[in-house]
């Protein structure tokens, strides 16, 4: 009897396994113009296509201290997918990183992103990375590199996740570390643009309770959807201008933990804070979230920025000049509290 060999299995490709290299290359080509707009003179080698990004510090700093930061945008990504709005979520990603390094007085120099998805959708990816490039333009930092990872079976179809990384620099003598904070200093709160990128797990729970149609609600000329998707404000350029003109003892970026946890972190342990929430108006989006979710005041203060996205701490005699410059930058601001002596373990009083 003649023995026949079983037919050979068909050859497999990376595309058969769910990874489309050609789509990845198309994304790179389409985002190159946006990336080039972010480049700074210190970027070496064109900034695109190398295995590592090159950045020359030698011409600007004498004693540079490098300040690094990394973050994501949390479950705001789920809302972006629900609304098919992918062009601004990258601004959120940049903002969450660059505003953090700004707290210590650092100028963000360059940024890298990580985009992971189950199956690469070119249009969505270009929108997301275009937003990242726009955020870098606003912050004045170079988008010097990144990674687009297509990982079938790790993420369901249509899902993606983001992470961002930034490096900034500040002269050692200009480092803002909070050591100069004194009793009697004032807190100047700078307006947020909305919830920024924090508290969206609670936001989505409240939306689910509110039911269909809630996102179309009119909040004084803007829909709830627009208010929730408004990208995180990037404070870099105006605050760097303030630092060049004024002595600011400490700063805080109001993110997760919000008013309860973020500001107290930059104040020496012997001191505390008194914050008066009646000193600034609660924006309509937060008013709606609190009413619809029956959220207690204390929970609002520890979850959302409640309209304050960045805080400066300065002496009483510096405050008026700082506020005048904030007006020049068209940034809303309020004196929201002051630095006091710590009362035992109680260092923060709101209300």
C-alpha cells in the first residue's frame, strides 16, 4: 500500500496572528508632520526613527536637575471610546505628565508615549497621537519618541490604553521644593478646564445612574459630553513665565486625591492648610455630578479638582503681582486659602 503524507499546513504570517506591520508603518508616516511641529533645537538627529531619542542639554543649563514624570488618563478612555472622540485624549496624556514635573519648577523638555491596542485602527491611532503632538506643542516640549504596540488577545477589539513619560529640567538653584513655605503664605488656585483626567470611574457610575440622554444635557451653553471630554489644561508656559518673575514657594498639580491630598504634599510637616471652598465658584459640570450622584462634599474634595487644577503658594506681598500676571495669561484664579501651623496630626481643614 502506498503511504501518502498529510498535506502541509498553510504558512502563517504575523498578520494572520493579528498584527499588521503595514498599518503600523502607515500610522508612523501619517503622524510625522505633527511630530515635527513639536521638535526643539536641542533634539538631535531629527527626532524620529532612531532607537532612542537624543536631546542636548549643554547649551541651556549650568547645573541641570532632571525631573521625570509618567502617567495615563485612566477610565476617561472609556468615555472617549463611547463618544468616538479620540483627538483630544492625547492632550490629557501630555498634561498629566508635564503639569507634574512643572510643580518642581522644571521645564518639560521631551515626551514619549506608549499606545497599546488589540488591533491597530489607523484613523483612531492617528487621532490619538495627533492629540499627543498637540499637547506637546502647547507645553513646548518635543515628542521625541514612542511605541505603538499591537497585541491581539491582550485587548478586546476597539480598545486601547495609553501611557506617557516626560523629562524636564530646572537649574538646581531654581528648584521649587516647598522648603520656603511659611505660615501666612497664601494659596492661589488656578482654574481647571473641567474634571481633567481624574475621577472618571465615579463619573461613569453617575452617568449610568442618570440614564440615556444625560450626555446631551445643556450646562449653560456646553453639553455635559463636551464638559467631560474637555482636555486637561496645560499650565506649563504661563507658570514658567510666573516663575521667571516671582518667588513662588511651592506648587501643586491637583489630580488624583484632589484638594485633600495633593496640596498638603508640598507643605513642610510642621505646617498645615486652611482652604475655603466658598472662595471660588463650583463649575456647572461638578455641580451636576454632585447633585446627580448625591456625592458628599468630602467625597467631592478627595475625588475631583472641583474647578482648581493648579495651586501656587506665595507670600502675601507677592500675591497681587502674581494674580496680575495670571490675568495677563487669561487664567481664572482665586485666593483659596492660607498656610497655618499644623494642629497636631490635623494639617488640612476645608470649609
